[in-house]
């Protein structure tokens, strides 16, 4: 396969919640070369003007859409692209180079393409495959408007090192719930000019009770902070025009803060039924009243609270009918082929009766969250922590890597202002028996929980999804249960009694939590809001089911959880039974069904991997739209 050099995929603006007018998308054809022994620096790949292959950025080389499609392991890969910084950009501008995400350890150099010094200049390094990062080409290498440069990127991806990899397989072939890897660039690359003293990403905190938006705006550069005599100006508008403008001095603090009040007549809370977004304009004004920098953003005015077993949205009980979304695509892997594919995934989910998703083992790109914001789609923000540590009930040797803590903090910082995000969960299915000593897993779980709470006091935090709850004061408690028999599944979930502090808790063999002889993984349930955050996963492959010699479950070809159904009617009956068991539980605040789509060999999705229908989704939606017991009880109280 070869890349189309004339194509520019993913041409839309990549950062909708912090948007400037001037930018240059660098997606498209880049020079590319595999470096299987990670010896490229010694072999001169940094100086090599023309690499051996071409690749279509932002698609990873393992993907079909990259034009390469090589799914083997790659210790390192190299990219090279020549670009001329637009002459029209101000000569005084700093030139920023942005990467949406690169897996996993990234080093970037720039090389002048002019007649002067052509020595490669390193402009930055970043570790972590899920989060965005930026390098200042002017501060690091003196790059200015009108200059032609070569950008050289090396990405290392060592499978033997502890790292946050999510569901990327550490074996050559896909198996069970591990899938084809992603190496190197997999989100948009772009240039942006900013003034010497510039605005940073706004951090917007809504307060529905006081009808205010608190906007914190970092100001500075690589060399200085603040702007003598300058001001940060924030203007909030709605469909009827400007609501209010507030200012704060830009030279008294590293992060000026303003509070904008919204009059009662113009308060419109963000909710799934009415996902209203206010426009936010942020400006940096000099002491001469000149505009130094400006950007646009948006905000939703909503609240998330906890009362007893309920999680409240805007003070009301909204049962969370979530679906597990792994964000994988047959042709693009972790990268959505187009922006429309992101929208389609949300719309397909809502069409089936879900009102949100767990974004599973992946930090989703910003544009997905933007679409969730504007479509009213509830989201639990999570992290691809698998690979950060050893797991297994007999192994207490955790291998944390400090970089994944930093990467999680980067995700929190980037995504804080999205109203669609209603909760955070940094870890998933950690497994280690409780013992009479404090383990590294205990420390890691508490550190990730406390770091999340320190970054965000406005949303509930789940310490770890399923299995090992190691933070007694976790805001939310959950379990994973793939029992395929609705009656026994219901009996297990009916253990839930917040007042008595009793609930199903994952144990060594997922047996009866009330049996003291089973080895425990989690600290006891303490009456928190509780949901079954993974269940279902009912297999269905029509062609395989119809075959007389249909094979049984296979972790490499076609599998789902538990005993297979043999007909569509049996599938609908099982789905309805499992869903009804949770909707009818008076203490359950929500659920998360596994999963939105088939993913390679894991064929238990509501839709096929190509997003085509597998079922009559109107039947699925009808089951889910029944009033949940916890909603009915809240309605009676009100």
C-alpha cells in the first residue's frame, strides 16, 4: 500500500475549546522509515534528507489508512516533513508545534532548509502515547515566520517497558481483549503562531447554583510571565448576544481569574436533553489597549453532585445508561478515519438508547469530547493504564512508571472544561490480593485518586474500575460482572444495600462477596453511589451462529462473554433480562454495557466493527428507555 501524497486527512481544527484563527495543519504525506533496532540516530537517520517510505499522517503505520499497514513490532519509527512557516504570520510571533498524540516516547528536531546552519536542533521530548503536547520552535530553535524547515520526529515504542498502552497487544497477533498496536503519530500535527506573551488554555469551572462561570487563563511564554499593565478580558455570550465581560490584571498572577455571572433570564443549564453551550471569548489586552492575543472557547453551565446513592446532574437524578466505547476503527485503529466517524459513534450509541459512555482504555481526542459536549452525551473520562504495571491475583509486584502519572495529569488538564465529562477513573481492573501490608498498588491507586481530586473538585472520582478498590473514600464504587444468566445476575446485583454497606464486590473467582473464605481484592463497600460498570458483552455473529459446525468461543477469532446465544431471539431475551435487572434496582445509579461495536475478534458489540447494524436497535432502545427504579423514586420524592 502507498500513501496518497495529495490527500490531507483530518483537516478540521483539532482543539475546538481553545481556538485561534491562524494555524497550519501538517497532516498528509510525510517521509517515513522503520528503525527496528532503535539505532537510527547512530545510523544517520536524523540527517537523512529523504527517508525510505511515505506515510499518511495522522494514521499509525500499523493501520491501513497510513498507506503502510505493517502490524509487526517496531522499536522506533522516524518521520520527516518540510514545511514553510507562512510569511503572513507576524514576524514577532512564536511558532508552536502541536501533536495531538504520539505513541510512545517522542523526540523532535528541526533542521533549517535554507543556506545557513543545517545542524538539527532538538526542540523537545515527550513520553506518553495518549496525550497532547506542544514544542515552542522559536524558543528552542529560533524558527520564525517565512522560514522553511524540516521537522524530524522519532517515536520509540518498546514493548518490554512498563507503559500506558491500553488495549494494544503485547503479542504479535490479536487475542482476547488486546488488539493491533499503534506506533508513532496518531493524531493531528499542526503549527500555530502566538505572540511573545500569549494566552494559555482556559480552565472553565461552571457553578449552576450561583449561575457563574469561573475562567482561569494562564498568561506567559517560555521566557517570562504576565504582561506589565496588561489585562485578561473574558466575554461570555449566548444566542442573544453578549452576557457579560469581565477583566483581570495579567501581571499579578501566573493565572488571571475572572468570574462571569449569568442573569437568571439567560441561565440555560447544559444537560443531555438540552446541551446548551455558551460562547467564551478570551483576550489579552496590552497597556496601550491593543489586542495582544485572542482565542475562542465555550462552556456548559451544569453541576454534578452526590446525594446518598444517587449521582445528580443539575440537581436531578439522571440514570446513566452508558456503553463501553474503545474508540477503535478497522482501517484507522486508534485514529478515527474522519471527524464524521466521531459524530457517528455518538449518534449510533444514542440511537440504541444509551446516554453516554465509558471511554475505555484510551484518552479520546479533543474533537470527540467537543461533539459529546454539543450533542449532550455523558462521558466518563478514563486512561489507558494497562501496561503500567504487572497484574494478576498472584503477583504483588507492581511496576509503576512515573510517566503515566504525569500523562494522566496531562489528560485531566486538557479535558477539564468539557461539560460532557461527568466523572473520572484513572485505573481499570487492577488485580492484587489484599494483604496485611501496604503494597505499591495501594500507593499508586491512592496517588492517582488524590491527584485527580486535586486537579478537579467538581466531578466524582472512581479509584479503579472493577476489582481492586483501594481507596476507602472513593466517591463511587463499581463492579464488573459478565454473568450471562439474567436471574443469577439480578440476584448478585440485588445484594446492593447502601445503608447496610453491602454490595457485590469482585473477588478472586467472582463468587459470593459475602463468603469470608474467598480472597479479597478490594476494600469494603462504604455506601457510595454504585453501578455495574461492565456487564453483558453478549456474543453475536450471525454467520457463525448459522453454521452447522460453528466453532465455540475463540480468543483469536470470535468471542464474547459466557455461553453463546444461538439465535437473535435468544440474544434479545438475554439483553433485556440483564438490562432489566439493573434498571429495576432502586440503588443502582447507572450501568455500562459492553460494548458499542465489535472490535476485531471481540464480537460482542451492539454494532459491527464497520458500524453496520447487527440488531434492530429500536428494540434495544425500547428496553433501555424504561424508567429506572432510582429515577422513579426520585420523581416520587420531588
